[in-house]
C-alpha cells in the first residue's frame, strides 16, 4: 500500500471561503484511485483508502436495502447540505432538503432530553438487522487498517450500554446519503479518538462526487464497493456531479430522471451515548417529558 504525507495546507482565508460549499475538480491536486494511506503534515493519519474492499455479493445484497432511504430527506444537515440555513420556526434554522438519513442511536439533544433509536430503526427492527453484516464487515476493516483507533473506539463501546451499539461492531450510528455532494464540513458528535468509516455503492456513469479534503487538496474517487477510513473532524466534502442531478422544487433528486446513483454511508460512534441509560429507562424519560408538555399545553 502506498503511504503518502501531505506537506502543507491551503491558507486559512481560502479554506474559510470553501466551508459549506460544494467543491469542484479545481480543489483537488492529488486524486487517489488505488489503496493508499494518507498522513497529515504532522504525521498523524488522515485517511486509509481501500479500493473494492466490499465483496461483490455483499454489495448486491445491500444495494436495494440501502436504496430505500433515498426517498427520505432532511433539512437539518447544516454546512454539509451545501446551502445556507434559513429560519425554520421559533429559534431553529433549516438548510435545503437533501437525501440523507440517520439510522441507529442518537444521544439526548435539544428538547429531546433522552437517548433514542432513530424513528426508522425503532420501527423497522428486522430490516435494520439485515444491514448488520455490512456494518460488521466495515468494523473488521477498521480493526485491520487502523487498529489503534479501532481499539480506542472499542474502549468507549465497552463503556456504553449495548442497547445503543450495533452488535459486533464499533459503531452506534450510520448516516446514509444518496447521490448528494456534501458541502464542506466537519462531523460533530462522533468520537475524537476514533475514526469514521465511509463506504460507497454506485451504479451508472458520471464524473465528480469525489470525496475531498480541501485543506490538503486531496481527493478520493470512490467507486463501487470502496471503503475509506477517515478523520471526519477534518474539513471534507464532495465535488459536483457531472451531469448535474435533476431536482424537484423541494431540492430532492428526481430519481426517475437520474441515470446514475451513488449511495454512501458513514459508520461512527456518537460520543455522548456512553452517558445513556438502557433503552427502557430512556423511553420512560421520553414518556415523562411528553406528559409534562401535554400538561403545559392545557395550563395545568
């Protein structure tokens, strides 16, 4: 495997202009197309690229199961949406809607002062289990390619209640995107001393969609079945697709008019889940909070 070390970064003012924006091919000087280990200027690990690592049979089995999420969308991806946030009611703001879903577990946040499984995960338990072999494979790849980071993440897994961890993996949570070039962002809420594992499944012909670390001007042209282990706390995003993705008035892809597809998923560990009680206890917190809100609405 090739081992490269980047020597410099772009100026801070240039980097600031790219945040929240979708990149172009001009943002990439070094394009990775084969197995490679990439280090930052200080020698620490930025990413490990494994070309075609996912077995073909697993790709074909998982593709339709992951494709179901393309009809879902969210307007809460912030800088990653590649759009500006606008007022969304009360004190909240929203970005443009994008084809992105989160499955697995999530910690207490905002008005939801309880840990929880995402709605789909809690509702479709058997379909969630059907995806576990892929997540197990990515965890095994993680252990082989970045063992020190894997062990640090497993330390946190062992401190976390099993209700919040995907069995036999170092992951609690999965983000699934479909044919969407993310704007430049840094991931938040996942483990600093761990690593994120990204995988892609793609069909059809297109250019772009290159996963890029713009501060270092390094890009990875991820193909079908590729895996990238990465420090998601570094600035990263994708280059634009060519041809452009047709979109409806809500900003979502018009799937019937799309000649290609790029499913990407990111597996990671949500740091604050280590603080959560078991699932029944957190469900009781949810019930009590809902009851309190209902009483406040009727003035009692």
